[in-house]
């Protein structure tokens, strides 16, 4: 019988931990719960989880201290960690990113199905690193135009495992400046950004002879058909709705777009 992936939950809220334990167990994982931060490191070593769900606010030792101990241990630092955040504030997200966190969940926006999907995504990323890279992706240069630093951090890690080079810029102006000196194989472009929006960037890309043939996949928080139609009319090669996307879907979409472009040449 195949062993189930092991998930360690470090969370002191009984209602939340019970809900997580039940949902994750029913989704096919072996689950262990720790409610005291002081016990976390010992259990991590004895249980050897495939992934850790870690609350930041814990009794006796907080999540930051636990992360620092994990990162200082060569045998533990490769275990993916998803943080359960109380606030989702940029200062907190910035700190956990520096401590090697793969993803995060905000308690105020808590959704059990989303938690399970994030677990699957991170375990998939780890498996992907052990597999042969899709030939269409290997060595490709991706420009990621997105002002969400945490999402960009996760995506960069994923594509690094797939032997791609991903450069991220946070806004339209930086993207156009970047394209004056670089020619990526594909561009992933957010629509809602400070200053110039993604539609305007796309029009600039298509109007420039040096960039007009670079495939562009648009990211949007809006899932309306009219938004997708507008992006495609402006010259997009694809449209992804951020609210429902998972990282593996992004990888598949980029692979398909590159393959379709290659077949047309």
C-alpha cells in the first residue's frame, strides 16, 4: 500500500486545527497536530512531514522562531512550509518570504478547499524538481509583470525548478523599459497594476516590431468574458483568472502557449 504524504499542522486554535485535520485527512493525507510552538521542532524531526502548515502566533515559541530553526537545519530546510497568517500584511509576508516560506493562508479569508489545493501545489512542486523538465520549458526566459511580490516569489521558485529563467518587474513602466534591452521567450502580464494597466502594455508590445511576436499571457482578477475578449482583441495569446488559478495550471498554460507558438513558426 502506497504511503500517504505526511502533513504537520502547527496551530493552537482548536476549531481551526480540528477543521484542518479532518479536511486534510479526508483528502488523502496522514496528519499530525501540534498546538504548542515549543514542541514543534521535536515533532518535525520525529514525524518527518512532507509539508508543514504553520501558524505564526503560538504559545511559548512563535512561528518566526520555528521558521528560523527550520532554516538553520540542513535536514529540515527543504520541507515546504505554508504559513497560516493572521493579517496578510506586507510586512509579515516579506518577513516569512525571507525565512523560506512557500505560500501563505490568511485566516480572515480561510477556505478549506484552498488549503488542500495549496498543499497539493507545493507537494507537486517538490515532485516536479525530481522529474525531467518539459523540453518546451527548459532554458526558456520568462518575463513576469506582476506587483504581487509573494505570488512572484512562489512562481519564480517553481520555474527555477523547471530550469527556466524568470525575471519579475512590478509595473508597466518597468516592463517596457526591460523590453528595450531584453527579449524574453514569453511574457506573463497582470492587468491591474499601479500606473499604466496591462492592456496598455500589451498594445505597446504589439506595436513594437522588436516585441510584437513575443507570446503574452494575461493575468487578471476579473473573470468576466468581456475582460478576456478585450485582452485577446489587444493581442494576448492567453488569459488566466488569478482567483481560480493554481501554479501547475500556469505552468501548463505557458507550456501550451510556447508549443502553439512554435508550431505556427
